[in-house]
């Protein structure tokens, strides 16, 4: 076996996992979200910068405000999901670097003193963490519905501040009836991998 991960776990995390479009009404608990975070926080980021921030949208009032910013086709999904998370990049992540990367605390000022450098690093590394977050949702036996069909600037103004850049909205829960679209094709190994 070239992979050491149990085949059932491979299916749960990858082969059988899909982007859910409908969910049951079973709640997603804070304990589940904490377990997801406690698993995925170990994903790699440059200088251990960990810029991902997660805003859980739980109240009906906040959900209504968020739904207004979703693309029309995504509004019903977001309105009905048991839990919705806004994933964003913290552009001031460098303030935590002395604690998060004690082997080289000077990285804060040496590499990230300028806002444009921080924004680029935060976007890339938070996106990497967002992918881990989605896999963590799957590891919890839940389904994720990540979406970028959203007015991200509107979401930033409504829920965040100028130091946070929203990346996506993720619906989370147990998949409901007709949750999946047909599986789309994927590129073959030879179409993606080259050796030099």
C-alpha cells in the first residue's frame, strides 16, 4: 500500500467527500468546532504564521445579514445550513510571530513590517489553513459547503475590520437530501505531474 492512511479514512476525507448543498437540521456544536480546530491547527504555514481566523455565524440576525451578501444561488444554502463560518486572513498576524515562531522572532520585523507583504503572506497561508479546515470538517463526520460566490467586501464591512480579509464562507453540517451534485471529472496524474 503506497498510502498508510486507512482506506475508510481516505474515503471519508477525500474519495467520498463532496461539497454539500443541503444539510439536515442537526446542530453543529461548539465542541465539534473546537475538535476540528484542535486537529487542523497543526497544518503548515510559513513561519508558523497561522493567519486564518474563523467567524462562526450562529444568531438568526447575523445569518440574515450574511445571506444578503451571498450570491443568489448560495443564499438558500447559507440560510438553511446548521452552521456557517466566515474564513478570513488576519493581515496583522505578524504581531503573534514572536510567540508562534520563537526560533526566529525577528521575522516579524524583517519580513513582515510592510502591509503589502503581510497581505500576500496572510492570503496564501490562510487559504492553506482553510483547506485543512475543510478536511477537518470532514474528519468530524460533517460535510462542508465552501463558497466564494459572495460579496467578500460586503462581508468584511459587515462582520470584520480592515485588518481581516475574508476568503470564503463555509456551510457546515450533516448532509441532507440530494446534498451532492454529480461528481465532476478530475485531471489525470499525467496531466498534472511532470518530472524534471
